[in-house]
C-alpha cells in the first residue's frame, strides 16, 4: 500500500501538476487508511475489498470526523484505486459505487465591519512582527485572498501604483485583484520599516517573512490570527478563510456585482460565489429583526 500511495503522489505532483496542498491532503488521508488497513492485516492493494473501504469510513465517523472530512477521505481512496486500475495494477476498483456521506452546506462565518476593525487594531505596529501581521491581515481582507496565496505572495506581487496584486491561485491560475488604500499604506510601511530587520540580506523571495528571514507559513499565520482575534474579543474560531468570507459578503452587501466578486475570489464556477448572496440576505434579515422596532416579536 505504501508504494501504491507513493506512486499516486508522484502522478499527482509531476504528471497532473496538482498543488502541494492537494498532494499533502491526499497523502494525509491515504497514510491514515494504510495504517488502518495494516491493523486489519491488509498490506497489499489486491487485498482491499469494498468492505475495507466502508469499514474505514465508518471508523472515521465513529472517531468523530465530520461528513466533509469523510467525503474528502473517500475521494482520496477512490483516487488511489482509480490510479491503480488505470496503471494496470488492479482489474477492479473496490471503491466503485460507495456513496458519499450526505451533509448540508453551512453558511460561511462572516465578521462584522466593527469586528474587522478590532482585529486590525490588535497587532502592535510598533514592532516589526506586529507591523507585518497588521499588513497581512489588512491585505487578506482587502483582497479576499486564500491564506496560501497570501503567504506565497512574491516580493513584487503587489503593484502599489496600479493598486493591484498579482495572485497565483488554485491550479496555478493567475489573477489580478484590486487593493485598497489602507492595505497599500500598511504594506508599504512594513516593507520600509519592518521587512529590512526581518530579512537583512533581502534574499527571501516572499513578501512576508518571519524573524528567521524565511517565508511565513500558513500554519504560523493561522495561529497568529487566532491570537489576535482572541485579543480583540471576537468569539468563535477566526481563520484566514473567515476574512475571505467577510471580504466577499461585505462587497455584495454594498452593491458589488456577483461576477466581479467571483473574479476577485478566483472561483471557477459562479455557483461557488453565490453562497455569499444567501449569506448577505440572512445577515440583512437578522439585522432587521434586531434593530427594527417591529422586526421581532
């Protein structure tokens, strides 16, 4: 099983050109599957039957994994055995006709404009790390970037004169996203006053660097953002994607065109973006109920 997984990883990375994050997610799911199979005495792909796959998915459910995580794990296993069949290593795919778990799509979490302001005020801008973090949060919210796009942004990725940021998104697709004045100001301030002390040689190609002069990682930024949210008194889990959700929802609430928001987010399908129109309607209905004299009983 381990050799089969390594073969699929090579195929995804080299032959199909999938992103590092996608390959990492496949590897994580499949390695967990391989460990579970070994506990059942199964070590070779031909030994795997439908019952093994359904048993593993049931074990994930019993362990408390959500439907989305189980669906992703099922997709990873299906991809492995489809690869093995295509390569001629197996004649039949044991994952065929295994239904995906059903789940409802929850509405994205969105912060209010006031909460965003408190979050932006949390980093100590008198320090290099605080100024860097404030610039990253402002840019993330200003452009609706994915966290991977933010941390991988190159040194010259932001054009302050054109007020645009050049982003390399999913599938290595490039897009240009407008940047607000506040974000431009903070990034310029960070580049002038903080970045030289973090990367004295200027060798790191990434715009946002750590105290070790290396590119910021997704995990590091995620953790720092969570701490700032707690400092700001924002309840719940605040992730980089919450700022992306807030970016899209706030634009639509202020009259932005749906297709323009789709282009800025880098969504291939308009239906993915349409969830934010529903979020906007729900938020407006909630505000009406809370603030109108006759909005709620």
